[in-house]
C-alpha cells in the first residue's frame, strides 16, 4: 500500500523546509542533535564552514 511511503516523504519535506531559515552551522547542529552525523563529522564540517 502507498499510505506509509507518502507519509515518510511528507515528514522529510517538512524537515527540509524548516531548515531553510537556519544558517549552515545551525543546520549542522540540528543534524548532530538528530543523530544524522557523528560528533567527529560535526567538528570537521564546522571547522570547514568557519574558514
């Protein structure tokens, strides 16, 4: 059935649209908090963004 697939798609779209108003560093913090990236990835990417 297609009920479950469309639900996940809408959740991902909502998550993306909420991040549009955030700076790249803020988006990075959100990804860390959600468990999408490790602390190592966070620190590496943060240092690159701050250059």
